[in-house]
């Protein structure tokens, strides 16, 4: 955060703030879309999920029968959001479902410690890993310029 809320943060400061939030915050919003409607149109789905920032990726867990997991399995697209309307983070991602055995034990335990529950080995729960492709972060309108921190999976700042 900045002392003067009307002074835009530098890109480097936004990145530091973002990484601190990814380590600290327990939950995020995950938005996906899939062809689930009777007419074949894309149906949006947005849910809150606990997460762990792991090796540059966002790790979540949900039931594989839920629309979020089905949509990720079908097309891999998701947008993750942190914060409220005055401190926004939007992360466009490439997502995948992970089998429990693909998760190193220490990472699984870190998820349990952060989230307060252990979904490992409990069907139909599945881990989802989201690799950031584009990240935007801003407080309010005065920070719209320079809001893009990552593009095509590469940090810009």
C-alpha cells in the first residue's frame, strides 16, 4: 500500500504487493465458462475457493463434478480475482486438474495448513493448478495506466 492513496504505485511496488497478497490471502474468486447450457452456449461460473500460491501458480481444490473443474478440464481457461473493487487483482490463467500423486507431499501439507482442511485422497475432490498468463492489478482509476504486470506468462515489471 502507498501512504497517499492518490499516488499511483510503481509497477515494481504493485508486483511486491501482489506477491504478498498471494502468500497471505486465503481465498480467491475463480471464474470459468463452459458449454453447459442446453443450447450449447457458454455458461459462466464464478466460485470462491481456498488457494495456495505454489511455485508461481495458484493451487485450488474443488469437486471434479463441479462446473469449475469440468470447465477447466474442458478448456483450461479461468480468471482468478483477489480483493475488492478498490484493490483489484485479475489473473488470467491456463488451468489443469491434477491427480493427488502429482502434488508433492510438502505442497499438499502447505495447502492443508493454509486452508484448514485436507482434501487429499477424498474423491471427488481434485486439485486445480492455474498458471498465470496475464496479471493486472490496480487500486482505483488513477492506477489504470500500468495495470498490466504480466503478459503471455512473462513479468513486465
